[in-house]
C-alpha cells in the first residue's frame, strides 16, 4: 500500500505504509516542502510541515506522538512544544518567536487502499487549519534523503 499526500493539485505517492512504523515519523519531500509523516498506534496517518516554528529546524518527523484528552498530539523534539494534530495549533504557546501564529500546516494524507486517512484527508480542512492552501506542484515526492527507485 502506498501513502499519498495531496499537494493542492493531486495525490502524490510519498512512501509505502510499511515505511511507517507506528508511533514514529519519517520526513518526506513533496516538491520543495518537507513534510513529517506519522502513523499512530491505531493506524491513523498524519502529515504536518516538518519545520518547527519555534526553532526553525526541520525536525518534527523526530517528534513524539501522544494525546491531550481525546486530541492526538505531536511534541517537538527541540523545545518540547506540543501541537494538536487535528488543527495544527500549538497547545503551549499561541505565537512563535517571530510573532507569527504557532500553527503547523496539515497536509491531506491517505493510503492508496483507502484506510488510515488522517484528520486532514479531505483537503479543505488542512488548508483552513494553516490559513493557506497546500503547496501546488511537485517535481519530486519521496522519502527525504533517498533517491527515487524508478
């Protein structure tokens, strides 16, 4: 089964479901954008920008999945801010160091077999959460640091 992320125009294959260990993330390239992709322990897929808005480092794929109440969360490995995976907002601070809202872009994600779709799988919800549409156009999609196998 192939995991796909919608880039604003079409679904792009980024990895296989077997590449995603439950509870751990991987970084993928979607055109020029780095996206952190996760499969939680219940099998639900999540995709957010890989850039931590507090440190500026592309490290969120190394973050820790968890929950606050019934909300799935991602804790940054840098300064430990926690983000809600249903809307992308930071639960600890409203703004980043630059004064911009501390909100991650959610990317629509699904597996090609139709299971495991994340909260942003409808496309419109993900774009609204970040206040902008997902990036359009992709020259290359794949695991960050790996060459295309084609």
